[in-house]
C-alpha cells in the first residue's frame, strides 16, 4: 500500500517531494529492483518466484480463514449457542496479537487486518445468501473499480526517473530502533490494511459459502465446483497474473490484490482434490503439514521471528550479506524456515492439543 501511494503521489506531483528518513526494517520496493527490466537469468528467476508467491498465499489464507469462521458459526448453531456470542472478543484478541506482532516482529503483519475483518464478517456470515451476495458484489465491485482506476493512473502517467534504492545496512541493525520506527510510522506502515480489509471481507464470505456449497466434499457436486475453480484459477487467473507480474511496477495493485485471489481459488481446489485422493492414513509429509495447520497462528509468528533473526542486521544480517546472490539463497532460507516450522509443530503437539499462541487465545477467550 505505501509503495502504491508513493508511486501514485510521485507521478501526480512530478517527483518533487521532500526526502524523509528511511524507515528501519523497510522492505525494498517489491517491484523496484528490476521488474520490467530484468536482463540476467537470476533477475528473471526472482521475478518468476515473485509471480508465483506474491499475494497468492495471502489470498488462500484469507479464504481458509473464512472457512474456519463458517465452521465456528455452524458449531454454534449445532450447540444452540447465540451467534456471534463471544466471537467479537476473539476477533479483538487476534487484533491485539497483531499489534504486538507488528511492533515487535514484522511490519508486514496480517493479523490486525484479519481481526478487523473477522469482527465485521461475524455479523454477516449468518445472514441470508441474498444479503451476503449483495455485500460481496458491492464491496468487491467498488474495490476492483478503485484499484483499476489507480492502475490506469499509473499506466497513463509518465514514470518518474529514479535509481533502485539499496538496502541500508544500518536500517535493521538495532531491534529497539526497529520497534521505535514502527511506532513513529505506525499509520504509514499499517496503510496496507486499507487494501487488505475490503478484499478480506469478500474472501471471508466466499470461503464461508464455498464450505456450504460442498467444495471440500467428495461428491459429484463438490467435484464440479472444484473443476470450475481450477479453470478460473489456472486457465484465467494465472496467465493474467504472469503478464502483470512481468509487466512492471505500474501493475502492482492488480498483480498483488486483484488476480491472486483467482489463483488462490485454483490452489484451494487443487489441494482439496489431491487430499481427497490420498490414502486415508497420512504419511510423514502429510502429518507434518497437518501439524502446521493445527498450529497455524504460532507457526506464522515463528516463521517471522526466524526470518527476522536470520535476515535483519540485529541478527545474522543475511539479507545484506547475500544481497548479490539473490534469489537462490532465499529459496534455501524458505525451505529451512518451513522445515523448522514442521518440526516445531510436530514436537509441540506431542504434549499439547494446540499451538502456544492458540492456547493463549483459547484461555483468554474462554475465561
């Protein structure tokens, strides 16, 4: 969001602006390095990896969060409990966990946005299909129109000249300085919530309705629905996303926020299809992934703690040390962090039935 605001503002003002200090822990512009101008194999490979990952898993997680909300709603109905009941308290706890995660760990936190969204959607999930459909059409329509208008402005106006901004080695050298910078620039660094929440409202409700429609069921109806989602995700969404991914920074809003949900729907259908075809008794890989799923909140925070300790200057500083050998070392880092998450989740669940943060939330929620 702040990247988009900066780009649009620079185009409108002609690039005349006062220089401000760089926020510590600021991530370099996602598209700033060489998207649209990649020449070497490594640069093209990095753009390709970004195309595969940018926004896809955020959208998939958001849809699945809506599925989880639907499961809680149905559970409350079976018990005869009022809805949303105490769920707003749960949403508030998630929001506060997000605030702590943002300040202490990672400025790209999504938990705050999910807390706000779940609070809104909790009052919509039980409404009629007509009401939900109207909300999805209105919110989604306005959201798409605004992002397309902003993209048209970016494409139509001349690009301001400028050199890529390198990572400042001192920017992440001090963890207390990082926390202070996040406090100083709280609203600027949290501006992406404005883009995440409207999209999340639509995707939460979509996940809820897909669950009701039987997308996870091993039935003919479920298979037909998954087939449609596969076409939408991989025959429509993915090719368009590849084009915008390699199209340059003018397309960043479409590339990150509009097309990834389509690809995520295809991924949801694909993973569900494969899961239904697997043997009933899970092997080591499936067991590890199931463990991560049961401790998803804890693993999300753990991966960011690990990445911060390994990449920021206050830790091992790998981001600066290996800046010239991107993207290959990043793939290895991703694999390492993933394996640590799997091992942690599997070991933790041998003694507890929930992850540590899940236990904390449950105890606060059920007091």
